[in-house]
C-alpha cells in the first residue's frame, strides 16, 4: 500500500519529569530482550502466547465433552467424574486464564503505551513481574491435571459445600490447586492492572486528552478498573474456601452429614460464597466484554473509513456499564432463593444495563450506516461480533427476569446464552483484533484467504453449535450432565441435535488450527505490511519503525492534535488524518469545537 | 525543549480555574489527569482502592457470618481481657495496640513533613521510629495470638462459642498483620535509602509520602477492624 510521508508533530522528551519510574535501559542480551524483558511489547506477546496455549487446552476439553454428549460412550475414558472435571477446567480457563489475560495482559500491554504515545508502562519492572506471576498461576492450574484425583470437578463456579466435600472429583488436590492458582492470578492481575490504569491516567503524550483516547484504550481502561475492584472478592472467597478445605474452618460450610457421618463443619453460609463469587463473576463478564467493545469501535471505524458515531456517548456508556455491573450480581442467584424485593431490584438493574449496551450497538450500526465498508477480515469479525453480541444479549434479557430464569436456569439455554455473549462474541473480537494488529506486531500481513476461510467457518460454525442449544434448553435438558440415557422426557431428536452440534464443534475447532498455522506461517513468510497497512489514524500505526523498537518512538515522542476518527476527510491528501497530524493554519475546522472533534485545547 | 509543528497545540489548561471547574480542566488536560501527582503516588492510590475492596470483602463476610450464626458469638470484652496485677481489664491489650499504631501514623506524618524540608536525618529517624512502632504492634499481636491459642482458640473451633469467631479473627487480623509487617520492611528500606542520601541527587522525596500513604491506610483499616471486631 502506498505510503506518503505525512508531516507529523513530535516533541523531544529528554526533559523527563518523572523520576519515580524504574530506570529504563536498553536491553542488551537475548535473555533481557526476550525473556526477562521489561518492554511492554514483549510482555504482551508473552501474555498472549501463554493465554492462547492454555486456551488450546480448554478447546481440546470442549471437544472431549462434545464427543461424550454427541456420541455417548465413544470415548470410554470420559466417565461422569472426568466429564465434570473437563467442564470445570474448560470454563475457568476460558473465562479467566484465556480471555482476561489475553484482553488485558495481551492487548492492554501492547496497545496502551503505543496508542497513548508513551514509551512504556509506568513501572516496567512490576509489569514484567505481572507476567511471571501469571505464568506461575497457569502452571499451578495445569499441574492439577497431574495430581492424584485430577483437577476439581466442582464447576467453574466452585460452589461450596460440594466443591470441597468427599465425592466431588479433585477434592483432595485439584480444588486446592485451583484456589491457589486463582489467588496467584489475582496478584498477577493487580500488578498489571495498576500499571495499565496509571499509565492511561498519568503518562499520555502531549495533546492526548482523555477525550481523544481511542475507544480501545477506554474499553481496556474501564475493564481494568472493574478488575481491580472485582478480583478482591474472588481473592477473599478463594482464600476463605482454601481455609475451609485445609484448616477445616466453616466460613461456607453448614452442618453436613456425608455418607452417614457428621462432618466437623457447621454454622457457615454457602450463600455468602455465592454473593462473593458473583460480586466478582458478573463484573468479570464485562471485564472481557468492555475491551471487546472498545476494539470493535476502532475496527469498524477504520475499516469503514468513517468516524465513530457518538464518541462521547460511547465513553459514557462504557462508564455507565462499568458502574452498573457492580449492582446486578444476584441475578445469578435467583434459584438460590432470595427475598422477592431483592429479586425485583436485581432484575431491574440487570435490565437497565441493557440501555447503555443497546446504545453502543446503535452507535456501531450508525457508524456503519452509509459508510465505505471494506470487507477485510477484521471488519468481518467485527460485524460478526455485533450480530453475536446482540443475539446473546437478547437471551440475557429473558434470563434477567426472575420468572423466566427460574425454569431456564441450569439448562442448555443458559449454556447457549453465555457462550454467545461472553464466549463467542469476545473471541470474535480477539480474532478481528489479531488480524488487525498482527501487521504491527510482526511487520507482516496475515494471509487473507486463510483468514476469510477461518472467519466463515468460525462464524457460521459457532451459530451451528450454540443456536440449537437454546432449543435444548427449552426442552429442559440440564447442563453439566454427563449423559442423558434413560431420561424419559428427552426426545430422540435432541440426541440427533446433540450429534450435529458435536460435528459442528469439531469443525470449528479444526478451523482454529488453520488460524494457528496462518499466524505461524505469516509471521515468517507473510507479505510485508509497511507501517500503516489499514491507513489508520491511531498512534500505534505512526511509529518510526515496524515492529516498533524499544521505547516505541525513536528520539521524539508524538504530539496529538486530534481525535482518533478523522476518516474520509474531504480535501485531505489521503482520506484520513493521523492523530499526530498537525493542524494547518486556517484548516477550516472550527476551533470552538470540542477537542475530540478537532477544536483547540484550551 | 524543541517543538516541531506544534501549531494549534496549546499545552494543558492555561487559565487557573477554580472549584469544580478546576477539576474538570484537570481531568480534561493532556498528559496527566491529575496534575502534579507522580506515577508512584497515583499507583499507590489505586492499589489502596483495590485493597479497600479486599478488606471490605473480609469485613462484610465477617459481619455476614456473625449475624447468620446460630451459636452464640463470644463476648470480645471477655475474650480479649488481661489480668494485670490482679486487676481484670477488658480490651487492655487492644487499646494499647491501637494507641501504638495510631501514634505511628503521627510519627509518619512528621517524617513526610521533614522529607519535604529535605531534612534527611530527621526523616530517616522518624521513619525508623514508625517502623519500630509497627514492629511493636506486630509483636503484641503475636502475644495476643499466643494467648488465645493457649486458651484453646483455633481457626476451626474455640471454647467460647461460635467456631467462626476464631476463623474470622485469625484470618482478618492475620491478613492485616501481614500488611503491617510488609509496611515495616518497606518503611525501613526507604528510611535507609533516605539516610544514605539516595534521593538527594534529584531532590525528590515523594517516595516518603507514598510510603506514608500506605502506612496511614493500614492504620485506617485497623480502626475498622478494631471497631467491628472488638467493640461490637
Ligand atoms: C468451540 C468453542 C466451545 C465449545 C464447543 C464449548 C463447549 C462447552 C461445553 C460442552 C460445556 C459444558 C456444558 C455442560 O455440560 O454444562 C461448556 C461449558 C462452559 N464453557 Fe464452553 N465451549 C466453547 C467455548 C467457550 C468459550 C470461548 C468460553 C469463554 C467464556 C466458554 C466458557 C464456558 C463456561 C464458563 C462453561 C461453564 C462451565 C461450568 O458449567 O462450570 N466456552 N462449553
Ligand atoms: Cu451476571
């Protein structure tokens, strides 16, 4: 793609006004450059590769589960206990160790400093520690596959009392390793998260106001704050359950008779755990959704060559969703029993969240309206995200109501709902984002034909997998069941549907291998990308080198003059103006306009 | 400082605004949302916010477990009483511990003050005094734990009533004690660096204030633990 040199604003930042940051030295040896690296870009890649590697484990587990459900008994080693262990590990890995780590540790680390014009995170050393502690959490988790009794089979929600009682798979070692791993993960996340938020707040380049941040950064910013406030609840509940399991305290354990024997537990409250868990668990949904929202906004704007519709509204909607996500948690507990007024309160707040969320969807659609849509792979994935998120969100409106949720709870309707909204939708964004930013990370384009193949199989395939599950849920098929033999109310057609879903799941899984191949191959052999293959405005595309070198900007940091969405600008040399493109005198833009729309900063 | 092509760029808010308007201008400025707040201080504030949620969850869980319990909760005034010279004094140890910790906030505040005057000797001395008071607190806590354990209080059971009394006590005071211990180490390290003159080169003593923020937070948390655990 043709690259014309655009005059851009820079400034010399040798007069560093920060002296509390860690000293930052050019890495010298291979080890300090690629292994014990403090460079945010290397850390981002380390996070991403680790997250995708565990994600692969979770994917394989989903194939095994689907084999058992679609073709019961075809893999004889999957007994009921193993099935539940697979469910648990699949769910936990996907939500926490893949999506959270990839969005924040991976994309957050890579994009924040580049998009705000910084040289690195504010505390690179802490940032490096964050990755290594995360790796430790992953290793502890994976170790639970190899201990006697195997990983825990308590379900990803880990509800006590059953999670730590004899009779639950992995009760001896698995549950301990799971809880320890989660606690370590929270520590790792906190070290990274503090860095991301401080960097966005306090280390932007000249001219980069908060209201000129690309929405990707806004999404990651709000999600990280949610994480810093929500993970404490997971930390505390994990620690308390660990004490219940190891020291025989009874925080969550009521008086229990097991196998005719009265256990030493007594007086604890299982409901307390549910409250703590979902105080973390619901915001967690938004921790993986909000970065996706931000990224999609930027992808559609870039690939449709149009400014994002309602930038301010989008920012306020992100903040509103973030605040509201802390007051809806008990909608996961309708069947646990609660005061009807509570049910009313939580149903109401849950439905209110739909308002800012719908607003974002409208704004995406209005951005696309009459735009110059380029059907590139990132754009295809973004469009697929919007569709999937809307269909998953719609079933959420049903589940948010107590009377509808109670019969549907614990059926495949719920499995369908959360896979659409927090499984498939964020994963589609991740794919779109990888196709979009891979050229910056490696300097090479991903293969387009393979990308389109990957897209269509994944997009259509996931609908083939998860849409029929809504029907299975209506029929009443329960989730977390190993097999449905001899259950009278389940019609034969449900079995056929299950076989169909399994075939679709295997096909989708195979398509992911094509994607991995594409990344490996294009990383070395792909078409050279140039510095700005998508003609994008944001700063990461304006670096002097591609991939960006250590310190990102060479000797001079960029200066920002405009928001991130100056696409299809009339009379511009190209059809876009990068954020660091200086404002020519008398450029016709109204200096009184709000700064994010090109007005002057005052 | 050389600028290139900065037409149309005006650095930050120029006019001094007041009140709410000042906050708005600050937040909408470029580079920093909080002017004059260094990175380390901003990060410490964020950490403390997150840590507030940790202790918030601990204390809420404690209250929930205590209120929903069917077994009588031990009377803290009785359990935490000491017999000194024949006199039975309720909560005496806790009162002293609380006094020590709150005094340490005082010495810390003085240390920050001297740091800004770049009085290295006094800053370091006061920080070490703060750390010593903190260490005293941890020592007294160890004494309290030993006493309770010798009376048969365990995380899983105790002779005085509801088992969750011991569980929450050891967990929450233990977690807080770890914070104090970490603070003692942190303060000592910074104090030694101050004494050695490490911060002289740049003349920047922000780190003392940042350490102080952490210390005051740990104190504040103790006030809540004290109120909810010992006075309720
Ligand atoms: C091709 C992709 C996937 C397939 C075929 C798949 C399949 C499954 C299956 C068969 C179950 C167990 C259902 C049951 O017996 O109750 C399950 C549970 C679950 N999945 Fe997935 N899944 C996929 C992707 C994802 C992704 C991307 C996420 C990320 C959020 C995710 C999150 C979960 C969670 C949280 C559970 C619940 C675990 C539990 O009940 O404890 N899955 N999935
Ligand atoms: Cu929820």
